[in-house]
C-alpha cells in the first residue's frame, strides 16, 4: 500500500524575505507585510501541536510566536540538480522529514534515509531505456506493488498494463 502525504503550502511575503508556511487544521498567523528578516533558511514549527511552519525564527516572531515555544523543522534542500523521480524517503532521528527522493534528502543534509515504499524483490529494474524524465508514476505487478516514474520506464522494466499511482 502506498503511503501518501499531502501538504498545502502558502507563501507569506515581506520586503526582505519570504516565509514558507505549511497549513494544517489550525489557522497560522501570517507574517505582516513590511517585515524585514534575514533571508536565512532555518525552518521552525510553531503553534499548538507545532502546526505552523516558518522559514526562520525571525519570521516566526514577526508572526507573533514566542520562539521558545517553537522547534526546528525539517531542513529545506539547498538548490540542487536532483532528478525529479518520485521515490520518497523519510529522514531524521524519528523519520519525521519526508523528501521526494534520496538526492533531495541529501541536498537537505541527510544521509542514510529510509524509503517509504521499499521496492518489492519482484520489481524488475529497468534496463537501458530512452524514456522521458517526466513524473507520471504508475503501479505495476500482480499486486501493483512496483512503482515506476512513468509508463515508459515501467515498459523498460518489462511491465505492461500498469495503473496510475496517483
């Protein structure tokens, strides 16, 4: 069974920086316009049950939080040249940080992450292929437990009749 996590993002802008907020069931305070904070990526979570995410302490304080009631959040990956394939991994001491794939996790400073959907032993590895790199995941196999980036890659692994993963 595929584990999916959906996050909804909203962008709060200020003169000097932008704060990335992840909205949850609680209402998160917005950083006031005109707020000047360093353009530093050191994400924090604040609020009841830690449901509001800000790019750094300064922006969380500008939104009205006492920084002593916030905690560090999952690191944002640095600019990277990672492939866009969807092969999610969980990282961190309690596996609380999810990234698109191992390369993106490495760009965020993690190594040795755990795959969310470990490949089944029966999933064939695609042989040499000339497939496009677009992400349109498909599930293949008798139990649909083999996931591939797109139908072309699945075909290169020897599968036909796959179903969309999303």
